C-alpha cells in the first residue's frame, strides 16, 4: 500500500515552510485540493446549534433521516434523480464512502477499471479490498480512451466489478460530455459493470459546459450506478467529513452493514451542518465558482506562456494538469524530480503526475488566493526558465 502522495507532499511542504518563515519567506501551496474559503457562517451556526441542542450521540449507520431527506432533495433538484431515503448513505467524506463501495463489491482478484489520470486514492482503495486496479489510458483531451477501455475489459480474465468515472475530474479539470458518458455507460451495460460516478466537483464548472449524471440516462443505468458526492468541496467543509452516495437499495443496505461495523456513523454534529449546507442559502457556492473561474483563467494563461509546458483549459474542479515533460533534462527526468526541485528551489508545492498515473504531468490546485497564485506562478515561471 502506498502513502497518499498529496498528504506526503503537504508534510514535506510544512517542514520547508517552517524554516522559510524564519527567513520571512513561505511555500506557495498548490498541492492539496482544499478550498481556501472558510465554511459559510450559516453552516457553522448549524453545527454550533447541534452541539447546544446535544445532538452529539450515535446516529444510524447510514446517517440521520433528516440528512437523507436533504440528500434526496438535492439529487432531485440538482440532478433530476428520484430517490428514497433507503437509496442513500452518508459517510465520513466521499473518500470513506468510496472505500465502503469497494468493500461491498470486491472479492479477492476482482478487477476495477480506473481511468487515468486518476485521483490518488482510487487504486489504493481497490488494493485495500484485495482487488486489481485496471488502469485505462486517456486521449490527448485527458479523457478516457474508449478503445483502450474495451481492450482492458477483453483481456482481463477475472470478474470486473466496477468502473470509476470522475467528472469534473481530479486531477485534470476535464468534464465529460453527455455523449461521451453515454458511450462509456453502454460498454458497462454490455459487460455488467457497475459504475461509480464521482461527482464531488459538479458545482465547479466553467464556461458553457454542463454536468451530466449517468444515473439520469435510464432506469437501467440508474440501477447500475452509485453516485458519490460530498459537501467538502462545494461548501468548503473538507474538515467536517461528510460525503454521501445514492444507489440501489440492496447496495446501500450492504454498505450500511459495513459502515455499522467500521466507523459506526458519520459525526452527528457534521450531519446537521451538512443539512444546512444543502438546504440553506447557496450564494456562497456561486461566489466560490466565480472566483475559481478567474483563477483558472489566470493560471491557464500563465502556463501557456511558459516554453516547454503544454496545458489545456480546465473545464471544471479547481485544478490544472500541465504536461511538463517538455522541460525534462539530465537534472529533471520525472514529475517527481520536477515537483521535488520546484519545492526545494522554487518554494512551490505541486503534486507530481506519477501520483495520478502519468509521469509527464503535474497537478496545480488553484484553490488559493489570487495573491498567492500570482506569486506562485511567478516562481514556477522562473524555475522553468532555469532548467
């Protein structure tokens, strides 16, 4: 099992940052994907009320009824999906929900299709459940290569239980078009493969692009899809640790059993805060989206101006995924070399592409203030010119 590269990077950045601050400098952090905004006040107040009202006991494993109802309403309003509370499970962040899905589905040796570039924990969660991560190649647009998907399916001799589709995507910012998702979904239907639709960045989409939920395409696909989301990114609630999913009742029942035997339940206080997040004023979400779009445009323009770097315009999430292999030389031969030396010499933290399945790239999170983004991009440009 591998350590989380993003947390390992953050730990290293912390060490360097402590020393730099003694000298009046600091590390610009483009590593961990965490909103730089604070949790909105109405949500914090809901958490405080829950404490004052002594809502601090164990809850049902899959979440309190009020939270499930809020999630049901969210799926209907935002995604056009009709569910009942029995179709819903809340967990300790989307990461723990994903892990519970893996435990519910995977027997030793089963395959899980993981399209590259992938979020760092997907493959390791499969490994933790004794499954086999089946990496699928991507095209120049950073989206799944359907021909390679078919090839990987045909060549694997054990059962393939799941595919993970993440749109908007971490680390690339790519957003799948409806017809692209439909093509992938049909392959899954033809092969009896369940779909994990990781939609945690759905609220952060830019330009004329739209988000589409696979579960909304047909009843057949709804039965085959586990739609995963969270309040973490949307409402700047990463530390509150509330994620959730919707799926067939039989799937949720099995997942709830696993949750009851593992963490027991999500934090009671955070559940009440999450209800306010989904049912309260949504103005903060659009405020953040607008700010992320400005930052995206700036980071993209700066990256495009640096010789040796290739970068497409991210359509969603809050990441850029530039190809930096054009800068590789005798000193910098890999994405780990690039990110390591950028941290040591340029004092900027980015995540190497090797963590996401491709060594030619690095991931830059623009979930940082514009002042820090400007400073960080200046440092990156200076570092690149020195290679």
